């Protein structure tokens, strides 16, 4: 049986506990044995090297050097990591080693919660199969991203809330490798209710299963 670890905490506005429970139920339905932890100390545990998947939900927060070193070693050794929105893309702002794993870092969401569009760029990829471009209401993440990411979906900024970024095409969903480990990230999912959006939920679910070894 595949085993997954969800580590939740950080800024409460992203409803980390509620989202952790949604993802736990999702993974259990897919045959995972799931562990939930509420402290970054879990990342320092040697047993994480035996997992199939790690899901960080830790917006902002801090991670100790020994914790991120062990996490990186686990992923480099083949443990998958799947994350979404600020829980993974705006976690541990001071840790460039963590950002190297994820492949990006949030820097802004002009206009806060707005209506925008998600454009599927790789409809041929199994993670995006049957999913067309779709409207979305949430924070539109502006991120600094790794050019080695394999981008599966993007969004285009209108410039209405920051004129100087009009027309910028920003990755929304990507996958990548970090050592032997698979990494999946989606910037969708500001609050738990967004998991009710079929496209968002399906993309994350497929991405988590893809990342898991």
C-alpha cells in the first residue's frame, strides 16, 4: 500500500486543516494509507524516506535546516511531493532549498480574489485529459518559476490590477523532477471550497497520484 504524509499548518486564511482533511479523504479513496502531522518536525523524521508521497500545506511558516535537508533528500531519493496554492507555493519563504524542490514561489496576487481564466497548455498530458480551458474565481497567483518546469496550464494577467504585467502568461499547473522524485504543483486552491470545482479537484488528484511513487 502506498503511504502519504500530509503536513498542515501555517496561515489559517488558507484553511489548512480543512484542506488537509479533503486531501486525506481523496488519497484514502485512491488506496493510500495517510498520515497527518501538524508540525514541520515531521519533515526531519527519517521514516519519510519510505513514503510514496508528501503533501505540504504550510503557507508562510518556517522550516529548520535539518528539516528541509531531510525533506530534500527524501524527494531526491524518489518520494513524490504534491502541493497547491500557498500551502506549497508560498511556504517557507526563507528556504531557497525548499523553493528549488517545488519549482516556484508566490510573489503577488494582484486584485486578491478575482475572476480569471485557466488555459490548458498540454491537453495531451494524462493529468489534463478531458479538461478544457475553464473560468476560475480565486487569487490569481503571480509567481517566480523554474524554467525547467513542465507547464500544463497557464493564466494571462489582464493588467487591471497591475498595469505593468498586462499580457503576462503565468504557469498555473506544472510537474517536474527533483532528483528521482516527482513534483506536482497547482496554484489553484485558496480555500477549501475550491476543491468543489471539478477541474481544480481533478487536476490536483491526478497530480498527487502521478507524483506518488
